[in-house]
């Protein structure tokens, strides 16, 4: 049995780690592709790993974090990453997934090669910073035997420190897609010799609008890389993303103990009666769902919410029992076709609605009948997908909601509303992504015309920032009128509900 003490570090190098795939594995991959059996547990499965069984240098990095033992996602995912097998992991934020993909790097990367060996993409600057911080903590314990360096790259800050880290030969590149792509297109670094590609919080990546940049980054990645994707939920667009970036990976789910992607994330938030409309708006802006049904108990409330959301620049419509069949069909056609994001409805009006790719359900009013909670939540996660059900509950509602969850065996979590600062940061980052994407795609002649306005822009930014705020609001409203960019869901997944 392996000792609890860290063993001397052994450099495996690229040759031993990224060994050739034998004919049996090739046959398994091909069979998976032919039958469309993409999101299945790894075959053959590997046993979980204990901290004491980690390779010596990985154990040192683990001890540096002060953890008592490996978390479930780490126990399950690390063996596959050490074995060089591609993987999709469904695990919620805060479950230890960052450690699951950082710890193996100290074993599988070669510190003597001073070039980018792994690219880690994160959806926000804050998450990129967190990943980098954890890596630096781990690195302190291994510095004597393993000189891996990381470059932290994201927008909104100076290029100088990023360029220095790249020129110094950082092997680990951590950042957001927009600025990463800027550096790649400028020739500041190359991924030609990279070995690993890691997508963290893939669902959030699409929510932030990074899909076009990710497609462009893919063109810079070598074919023989190993790829890994981590996501809290696996809706249709995330599944399609997995097909684009990974080659017949294994699938591990650590959500609520389920072993498949058929899963609903049930959450509720406590709010005051007079604050529910604003809380709904904040959650919509924070979550940025592709599409959602919003349930209310009365037709009057439905009409109010639809108008409120429209006034806030959201792409919303309503459907109630007294709506004409023609108007009802128009609304349904728009949301199914992706031209409408939010449909506000009563239970009666929602009968017969079946939208396969609905990512979210918002329950604005807790229903009187427990069974209606299940009916409402079940509108998402159709046809083997995952989805999110969010309830706005008052203190008076909380006990009733918890009893409904208990009766039907629902794993219902109470969550804290995002702060105003957190919502603003999400909106700002999403808007920045949109502007950077537009800038990257404008023709050279327009760039030359733009130069004449740079002095005016600098002056206005100082003297009349309201003028810029007006233009930014126009861009944001225009942007949120459409669902976030992402891969089209695979039609073969749209089975009967």
C-alpha cells in the first residue's frame, strides 16, 4: 500500500502520459460516436483515488491547500485526468472541481518545457483569478522540484504583465476567452504544442456570450490535445459544446448524487413581497438564461410582469387563459424558434406547452397546490436535458415550499440573492464581451475611421460619461433581446418529452 508520506517527484513527460490509444480504445470511441452514446460514464471505469494514493508531487500540491481529504469530484475525476482520458464533469460550484483539474497538472506537465502546455478557460475575471490563486498556492509546495508557471490573462487590464508572463515561458495559461484570443491573434503566444484544454463552468461560458471567441480559439488548438469540460448544468447547448471540443469523453455527474444528465437544479430565494419583481430581474440578469417560463398565480400578475420585464429591456411576452388561440400560437412559435426569451404564464395557460430546450423555470408565486410545483419545475430538463428551477418565496411561503419538496423527494436548496454589485459585475462583463467581439470583427477601414474619434471619446469619458452610458445601454438592450450565442443543440437530442 502507498505511504501517506509524499513520494519523490517523477517526471513522466509527454511520451508516457499522452501514450498512443490502442486499437481497443479506438474501437470503443468509434462505437460511441456511431450510436450517439456521448454522455455515458467512462468505459472502462476507474476506481476513485484517495489522497494517500496521489503521485508524490500531486500529494505535495494537495497538502499545500490544507485540505484534510480529497473532495468527491476530485476522487472521481483525478484518476481519469492522470490516465489521459477525456472527461465531462457535471458538478456545482463550490464542490472542489478547481482542484480536480489543477492537481494533476503537477504530474502530467513538463516543467522543463517553457511554452504553453495547458489552456484553462473561465467565464469571468473573478473565476480566472481564483483558479490562478489556487494554482499559485499549490505551486509553493512544489517549487523545489517542479517549476511550473502560470499566466493570468483577462480583459480590462494592462497587457504588460500578461506579455511578460507569456515571454517568460508560462506553461499554464488561465484566462477569459476574449483576451486569450486577442493574444493568440496578435502572435503573442502559440498553442501549437499545448497538451491539455480545460473548459471551466462551460454553462457560464455560454451565458457570458463567449461562444464565438471559443470557436476561434479552437482553431489554435492542436488536434492531439486532451480536453476536459466542467459544468454545473448540462443543457442542450453545453452538450453540443462538448461534441465540438471533446472526442468521445467519459461523463461523470456529481449533482445530487445522480449519475445521468437528467437533472433539475431546484433553488429558492427568500424575498419580500414588494421586492419580488426586482429580485426576478436581478436573477434573470445574473443567470442570463437562454429561455425561460415564468409562472405566476394570476392573470393580472402575468400581465404586470410581462410589461415590467419589457420596460427593463428584456425580451418577454405573456400567455394567459383568455389569450386568443392565434396570439397563443404566435407566442409559442417565437419561444420555440428562439425569437422570444421569456414567456410569463399562468398554470392554465401553460397546459400543453412543451419546449424541449427550455433552460430555466422561474416560479414567481408559490402555488397553493404542492403538485403544481412539480408541474412547473418539470417544464425544464425535458428529453434527458438538465435545467434550473428557481422559486421566489416569502417567509410565509417557505414552509409550504419545503413540504412540497419533501413530499416529492426534491433536492431543494435555499440560496442567497446575488448582491447588486455581483449583478452589475455580470452585466458589465457580458457587455464587455459583446463589445470586444464586435471590435475584433470590424473591417480595417472602419478601424481607421474610428481613430479620429479616440480623442473625443477620451474627453467625453471624463466630462460627460452619461453619453457613453446611453450608448452602452443601447448595446446591452440590443444584445439581451436575443438568446446568448452558442452552438445549436443537436436535433437528435430533441426526443419526445
